[in-house]
């Protein structure tokens, strides 16, 4: 494709000439057509995306490291030998599920489900596989719930200690430009939101989420076997629920936390 600034057009127009196998032509574009993609990228708040992405990586690391730690405590050292009992996000990163899909969602707001590398579990090392699988599955979202609660407590303390923090939490007003309080508040705010969302989302009893393994361990053997057979349809079910808006309920605890912060 070749850019051709034709003199026959007005100053607010440009032409793109193209040629191919058996065809050629010219498309006239106004200045607004050229500016729209530029404006899209210019209007993106890259600092905010960087904060959200960093918090997401840390939150996923908390989640996966907690699974690995609990498995090790219950007799299976497999994940520990693979370096998964760590808050360093690198061992937990899946390039597509942890990097590509979340960044696409941050930029274009398209509904995508991200993931980290699953923690490997060898049930042969567990003392009571069905019971222990419940505790291992609970560890991930439980750790996210704890992390979200800690972020909530720090935000509450900052609100009571600094007027600028109170204005941010209650009225959504950012601290003065250059204030070190601004990034701290944003990190804590997104840590609370993302960790609570991860916790509630992973408690849903649909494969491959942790709630599926918790329910599997609680069901009688026959019912558990039947439940396990739906595993291959898990992502389809999750996307159907997401597209129809049925998963909006996971935002309820976040809403409660924000109301509590603003009220007290």
C-alpha cells in the first residue's frame, strides 16, 4: 500500500493508492480518518495500565504460590521443586493467559479470561487426596481474599490519616500532581479490587476454577465422577456466562468494600 498526497484533493484529505493482482484503486480519507487511530493510542493512560498489570501479576503470584505452598505442606513437594512457592511472578507467567489476554482486555476492554500456569499436583504424595485437594484449592482464592482485605485496611488507615487520601476514596479526586500518595493509593485500590475479583471468580464451581475442585472433593464419588466429565466444557460455560452478564455478581464484594471505605 502506497501513500499518495494527490494535488487534486483538498488540504483536509489524503489518498491511499493500492494495487494488487489484477486490481488497483484509490481510497480518499479525511484528516479525521487518519487522526482517529492516533487519538485512540494517545488517549490511553499507560501509567494506569502499568499499575493494573503489575498488581494483576502480583495477585496471580499470590494465588499460585499459595496453591504450591499448601500442596507442599500436605505432602506433595512437586510445585516446590519447580520453584512455584514464590511471589516472583516469572515462574507463574503464561505468555498468553498472563500477559497477552490481560493486556488486550486493558486496552480494548474485550471480555477475555486470563490465567497463570497451573500448579502441578501429584495426588500420590497427598495423605488424603480428596480432602487435601479441597485445602489446596481453597488456598489460592483464600490468599487473594486476605490480600484484598489487607489492601482495604491500608486504604482505610490512609483515609483517616491524610485528607488527600480521603478525597480520593470518597470523591475520586486524585492527589496533587507529583504527590507520592497518588501511585500508592492507586496500587492499593487496584490490589483490593483485583484480589477480591480473583477470589470470588475462582470460587465459582466450574472447571477449571478452584471452586470446581472444592465441590468435587465434597461430592459423593459417583456424583464427583459425573461432575468431572463436564470439565472439557468449562471454558465454554464461563464465556457464555460472561457474555450474557451472568458473572456480574462477582463485583458485589468489591462494591461492598468501596461503600464501606467511603462510608466509615
